[in-house]
C-alpha cells in the first residue's frame, strides 16, 4: 500500500544524529486514461517501498541488536523471547561480547543449541534478580472503598484485590543503578506496580488503571512515587517509554501520564508538586503533539493536525525477536523487512498488539479510493467520446461504494504481514490528546498561568473540532480511525471507537444528547451488547489478542465510565453503564473464584473464562484488571451482585425479609381460608 506520508523520527537522547526516512514512488503508467485517474488507481494497486535508515531499539549490543541477541533468540532456548532480554549479565557488556566472539570463532560461527545454552548459563542470571523486598507503608487492610460494597461476597473479593498490591509491588535494587549496563531493567528510585506474569517491569498506559485502584486503596504515597518515576522518564527520554526496559526506550504507549496526574490531584491536590512538574507534563504532551503529528484535510479542504503511532526504529522487537524475524523472512527486500519492523513496533506503541484494527490490505477499507475512482472516472467520461476502461471503472466504483455503504456488517481482515499502523490515524489517541490539552488548561489555571491556560484552551478546541471533522461518522453515529491512504474513515467496529465519550471530546458533531443516542443505537445495531462477559474488543475472530472474543479491562472502563458521565445527557446511558459494569464484575469474580487469579483479558462468550490468542499465554496478576474492578465496585457497589439472581442485601437481611414474607403470607391465608 502506498505510503502518502513522509515520516520522520528524531532520536531524543545523547545528542544523537537525526534519523529520517525519505520516500519516493515507482511504477509506470499507461496513456489510455487521464493521469489523475491513474494516480488514484495506483494508490490501490502499486506497492511502494522506500529505503530507510533507522536507529536500533536501544544502544545495547546485547539487549537490543547485534549478533549475540540474534544468535540466542534464534536458538529458541526459551518459549518466550522476552525471557532472555530480561536476564541480567554476570560480567560487563564488553567482557560478555568478547566471550561471545570467542564462542563464534571456536564454532566457525555455527554454535549448537547446547553451546549457546552453556554460554547463556555462564554469562546471564535468571530474570527477576533486579528487585529487593518492599513492604508498602501506605497499604491498609481495610480501605474506605470497601464500605461502599453491599454484597458480602463482593466485599470479601474486594479485600483480596486490595491485598494483591503487595504481591505486584516491586522496588528496583540499587545494583541496577550502580551497574546499569548489566541490566535491561531501567532504574527508577520509587517502587512500582508491575502488571504480573511475564511482565516484570512497569508499563506506561497500564499504570493509569493501576493508579485508579491504588488511590482507592489509599496508597497516595505509592502513586506519587510512580508519577515521579514517569516524570523522570520524560526528563531523560523526552517522553514516557513503553515500559521499564531499555529495549522499550525508543517507543512509547498511549499517553495517559496527564490523566494519571489528574487522578492523583483529584484525590490529593498538591500545588507544589504540580508547579514543580508542569513543564515535564507539557513536554510529554508536546512529544505527541509534534513528534507523532501528521496533517490531514477534511472534505472542505481544511487542514487538521492529528497524531498517530509511528516508531521509526529498525530490527525485530528484542522481546519478540524470533517471532518478528520469522514473519519478515519471505519479504523480498531488506527495506520491506525493516518497514515491517517499524509497523510492528508502532503496533506495540499503540498498546493494541495486535489486532485487525491495524491490518490494511487491498481487500479492506477501499471505499474512499473507490469514491475517488468514481469521481474522476465520471469526469473523464463526461469529456470523452468513449472509453470502455473508463466505463468499467465507473461501474466498479459504483458497485464498491454501494456495497460499502449498504449498512451490512463490515469486517476487517488480513494477517500480521498486513500490519500498517503508520497509515492509520487512531481515534482514541487523538481523543486522548484532546482531553490532555483540556487537563493542561485546567492545571495552568490552578497555577494562575493564564496565558498558558488560553493556549491550551485553543489547542483543546482545535482537537475537539478535529474529532468531529475527521473521525465522526454521521451515518453510523460513531467515531472511526482514519486511513491516510484511502483518505476515508475505517468503518469497522473496535472499542476504541467509543473513546470520545470517556474523554468528553465531542460536541461539534451536534447536540451531545443526539450524539449519545446515535452511539447507543450503533452499539445495539452492531450486536456488541449481547455478550454475557462484556463488550468484545472487535467483531473479527482473527486469533489476535486485541480482537474477538477478548475483552480488556481498560476498554471496558472507558466505555462504562464514558456512559456513566453521560447519565445527565441521555436517559439510557446510566442504565447501559451499569449493565456493562455488572457483566464485567461477574466475569472477573467468577474467574477469580475458579482459578484464584485476575487476568489481563477475558472471553466475552463464557463468563469467567480468561482470554486467549496473541503472542503469549494469558497472564495472571493483573494490575489494570484489579484497578478497574475496584473502581466499579466503588461506584456501583450498592447494587452489584456476583451472580445473576443474587441480591446485594446481606444474608441476615435476606433471612429477615424471608421470615417477614412468610408471616405476611400466613396472615393473608387466615383472612381468606
């Protein structure tokens, strides 16, 4: 698929050189049809490959690129590629590389799997040795939010969720600080909460929902420390990296730092903490506002500045090296392989790794191209005496437009090789940046910095208008991702379509009540509200983890809270919000009762069943799942029940009501018999 956007990424560390990609087209065209039409046809039919020169994931020749990394990962010593790059070195990087060179010379650059295993055992330690014991001083056994939960089984479960913070908490050892080259773990001074399972480090966007749970547990000090860690990352790297490993430092994740800060301020407003760090919060915003920006035009020709996920970094992802390398092997050129690696890292930056949401191929989402074909073909036909080719293009364009717009379910398809994140402008990322601008305006106002407040008021308003002009689909009544190549919206169901109701960045589309009414109708028409285990991430059962039948805590939270905040806008919003919250709590609760674990994702078709698919086994833990469950228990705890047919009333009250009903029944019988 032709890339229409020249993308560049400036490396932000150590005065490094600028890395950039230049693009140029190829492919010949005939003279039988006008050039304008042929350019549009070429956009669909002619592949476009460009030379590129990108930096590696980081500068380490052990953890990020080089022959040692490739040799160990391709030997498949561990089922999970992440295992090796989480191991720490026993000796210095230089000494380890020299020993590896000796191994390669001794084996004529063809070491056996046993040779490689012996080398790794001699030079690396098992993952997890970077931590020291930590007992959070601000943890309490009986936090306030538990008092809002009426049902005794759910209250007991809430206590167990609260206790998990002690299991998921980590403090990074000072040995990492003293000898950083021996570790892929990034040293931060304050304790962190890890997601759990294979994820032995903090992650960026996960932490928003984790922090929501920690604040409900009264762990304000822990939250402040986590925020300080993130702010240190912004200072060191110019943004918050994907996670707490050096192989993540040249890519990020959805920018939730400013909303995290707002959560903390709402619980404990700290004027000095805000004033000391407002510049770093703005710096994080500007990374996305500038370094991930691209321009698009709406139908009236107005230019809009939008953001996308775009990681111009070479080589396979270190934590998924073997998988990426194998996927790229049958591509024809090194340029194509490197571009696939860029797309895969960009997908990882989105947090949705992976989903059909990022698949683009010649069979999907070409309605915008077909409309352009139809437009140019009709103009040519009007001026031309006759042309069979033009007539055929008119017919094809008309058929494809009718098929795309006839209201039938639209399903995206493809394979991992069709991952094309850099050709897509994500609706949720731009909705998030809109609310980030609004929040910065609020922060500047609280600090009395009124010029900056007005600046971010303007930016927020521009982004709000962009949400309506670029992403809002008036026919379907929802927001969609935007395809840069097809110059049209990608009209497929993904839960990311709902993000603006959480951010509140809607309004120019029409009255907010009418917008909410359209959205609820859209959800009903798509059939995504019928599942007992929550709302599915998509309708495409692709085997990818961010697709059907999986449901994820953060997406459920965004939908539920967005609907709840709209309760005064539309009469059906609060009821739907509660219904979704009840489904989610029940599937989380049942899964916990059966397996004594919380999971990162769940299956919407079977209540309590963990999700599946993707690159690794489902992980227990789990930070953001715990935080979302706690928030819903706190908000709806007066009426939530763990299973259908239960009452939120206590057993004692239920027994008393039963006896009362029995006595009333006897009284009625005595009157009539």
